[in-house]
C-alpha cells in the first residue's frame, strides 16, 4: 500500500498566543511542523504534503525538507486539508491526515493506522478513552446531566483513509453548511463507517501554552 501524508499546518494558533503561526513555533529546537512530518515518515509514510498559511509560505518552505510539497491552506482546517488533498498524488492508495499541532505522535500510532487500512478499513482514527467524569452544563454553568463515559473516546491524528473514499467524501461535503472539526467527520457525513485504533497520550494536541511546556518536558524523556 502506498500512502501519502497530509499535514494541516495553516492555522494561526490564537489559543497558543505565540507571535508566529503555531506550526512554526519551536519545540526542542525545531518547528512543530517538522516534528509532525517526521512522525509520519518514521511511521511509514513517504510523500508528505503540508498546508501552510499564505503569508508565511516562504518561512515554511525554508524549514521543511526539500521533498515536502507545500501548498497554501484555507480559512478552516477542512479547507486546508481540501487544498492539500488536491495536491496529493493520485497513485497513492491511502491518505493519512495529521495535525502539525500533534508533534510528538509516536510512529507506532502511524503504523497502527496504516495496518488497519491495509487490513481493509476505509477510514481509521486513533482514539483514547475519556478519563474524567463528564457532564453537560447549561448557559449558567450549572450541571444538567451526567454523561456515561464508557462509550466516549478522544480522537487524535493521523487519521487514515482509502484515498478515493476521502476524495469522494470531501466532494460530498463541498458547498454544504456543515462544519467539521476533523476528517473522519467529513467521511462519516458521507455515510462511511470509521474504525478506531489505539491512540497515544504522547500524540496530545498543542493548543494552549501549557501544552507546549508539557511537550518540552516530553522531548527530554526517553522515547
Ligand atoms: N485554517 C486552518 C486551521 C487549522 N489548521 C491546522 O489544523 C490543526 C488543528 O488546529 P488547531 O490546533 O485548532 O490550530 P489553530 O486553528 O491554529 O489554533 P487556534 O484555534 O488556537 O487558532 C493545526 O495543526 C492547524 O495548523 C489548518 O491547517 N488550517
Ligand atoms: C483534528 C483534531 O485534532 C482531532 O482531535 C481536532 O478535531 C482539531 O480540532 P481544533 O478545534 O481544530 O483544535
């Protein structure tokens, strides 16, 4: 199976609050986007397409390896993935979509997603259980219900797809008012079942400054 990787790196990182786009922020001396590309490659993905913010295209090209294909992303994560999907090689059978914001994803997670695709899944996401008590609150912050957490999962990236399935699902979603936070939601909206494999706490998303500090500590631990 030949897989192409897409790294969504065109966000601004408002919640992180850095002066640079989040994917260019350094972790252990390297930009987050470089860690994400390396995770994919270490897990078995060769060709990688990265979606970047238009104003910083040159800065991204300067830090990424020469054989990485850089495209300009869009205003939403979905638009950025759509742009990268258009540039992904047609001869690939599978596409893995990853966040630059998940720099320390172990290669084993990538390999598990690839193995599930090779075994015949059309869509695969890495997931983790929910470990906290989970509730619903109203507009005043008052708890109105407890949510049984046993069936709940936190969804990570990379998310893997049969390439034709992902292309068709993005075509199906085009022009609808639906908003999607990940690619598995795009695929499910087209009626395609999504399988799960085990994620990894080390694949945590860097969203706020605390997450970056935790990731810095993680780079100092043996992997
Ligand atoms: N228009 C966008 C928005 C997000 N992303 C990417 O999608 C991933 C997950 O998004 P998130 O962590 O929410 O990043 P930002 O949108 O940059 O963060 P914020 O909402 O704090 O601005 C990130 O790697 C981000 O670069 C993207 O490629 N294009
Ligand atoms: C794709 C994702 O990382 C899966 O958990 C997540 O949905 C991104 O969400 P965000 O709202 O863009 O941070």
